[in-house]
């Protein structure tokens, strides 16, 4: 791949991170220790200082731990948007429960709150909204529905570190809020995740689930009370996160500026649906756009190939869940979720990361126009 290939995302990591990692490696303590504790405190302070935050090995582990802490399992239903990353629904199946899909809105790609309410049954225990691409879901409506139906809310905030709703940071309020720090997310620990916990009673439960179910008495003696997992973060990873977090607001401001330029450059003459502009609280994890491939007489993979040949990486986030074999075989039907299905088939993700220049956005837009003209 040539050096001016523009991938759809790339982490921003400087030499100071390389040194910080080297320091941890030399310290003799490389797994969960002081750096993880420091990161947990820094995250809690960043989110407003009112809640505890637990670091975990991945965002997926955070979702799994949240479901387990709520006691969700066989016979329970959890409502998930019909278009999201596979992890959001897979974790529900892995907990032994049933994912029930609800359709999304076209412009925001977020859970449609009227569809959410329709999907509730007497078996529903929780809802797992996704703040898609960092645009917060309608939090008032969500928590109002959850309260009325006595549902737990497990927010999949994998895209939403640094997002805010009505001036409050996502994860600074709400029930169980799960973040991912995978390399592609708005801040990274290489692999990693965290849960911001609203209900203090769940804290000791989550701590045990995170590490083999182990608890200690006042003499430091070990007991095991639950079949916990192995979901702790390492200090090497935490050291990376400790240098990312202070830059997060700057990263996200840069994402916003680049996304705004995309919207300006693409408005008007590109067929399809641009993402919602969002508001001040949008962290612009991704810039996704819907292209009417059927009308264009072009397959999405052909579009991706054409862009790639011209040096631009284009992602797909995400096919609708009912379009995957696993969920189709479980009886979920694409036609029941027309918006998610359309988004899943038409969506493309254009490059967006803090290290990009304005000229990169212009190059993507010019190239996209040329590729679409050639298809016509
Ligand atoms: C990345 C992601 C996850 C999983 O996070 P990992 O840290 O990769 O395990 C879950 N949900 C969504 C929507 C994601 O984008």
C-alpha cells in the first residue's frame, strides 16, 4: 500500500506513548496495577466525577459484564437496534438471553424510540441502545420508557467517549454505560473498555465478574462467590489510555471540523443520505453516508474497490443484524426492519480521524464524485 493511502481510520499515537509503554514494561508490573487505577480515576473525573468507572479488557467484555451483573440470562429478552456492530447482539446470545431487534431512524442511525416501545414484552429485561457514530440517542425518551417498563439500560457507548447530551457527558449519568477503547475508537488503549456504573450496588458484583469471581475478606483471604470471567485491563494498555484521555476533546473537536467540511463539500450534489449534522455533543466517531447502489447500478464492493484503487479506504458500518446468517437462522427477518436493512445495504464509511488534513477530506470528496460519475 503506498504511503498516501488514506485509511478510513488511524489511531493518533505519539512518541510519548511509546516511552510511557516502555516505562511500564521496565517497571516490573505490567498487568492490572497502578496505571489501571489511575485510568479509572481519570475516566471517572472526565465523566463528571459523580460515578465509579471500572476498566475492562474490551468493550465487548464491558457489555458481557453488564448483562451478567443485571442477572440477565435464559428466558430474558434484551432489545437491541437492528443495525449495530455484531457485538451488541452477540453478547445477549452469549448470556443465554434473546436479542429482540428494534428498527432505527434513517438520519441519526439511532434506535427509533417508538419502535423500542413496540418491542417490549413481559420478558424484556433490558435495552441496549447504541450512540451510533457518537451521536447520543434521545436520552429523555429512552430513560422515560425504561422507567415506565422497569427495564435496565445498558448503553453501548463504544462510539461515544466524549459525546454529550444536553451538556452532560455520556457515561456521566444513566444506568450502565459501556465504552470501548479499541484501536479504531475515539480514544484507545490498544484493546480495552470500561463501564461507568450508576447503581453502586452493582460495583462489587462487576469487580468480581471481571476477575474470576474472586473477593477478599478483611484479612486478605480469597473467596470465590460467582463464576467470574477474566476481563481485566493491563497497565501497559492503561498507560496508553492515560495519554489519550487528556487529548480526547481535542481529537473530537478535530473530528467535528473534518465532518463539517464533509457535510459542506457533499451537500447538494451527491445522491443518497448524509448523516445528521448532530449537535455539540456529537463526537463524530465515523462519517457514514448512504449511497443508492441499486440505482447507481454498482455494487458496494465495486465502489469500495474503485475508491481503494484511488488510494482511499472505505469501510462498512454495519450490515443490519438480520442480514447475518446467525440472526437469519434464529428467525429474524430483514423485512421487519426496513430502515436498518436499507442502511445496512447502502452505508459506506469515509475516512475520518484526527490526523487527517482538510485537503484529505477534499480528496475523498473529489474521488467519490469521480467514481460515482464513472458508474453513471
Ligand atoms: C467496537 C464496538 C464494540 C466492541 O468493542 P471492543 O472493544 O472491540 O470489544 C461494541 N459495540 C460497538 C457498537 C462497537 O463499535
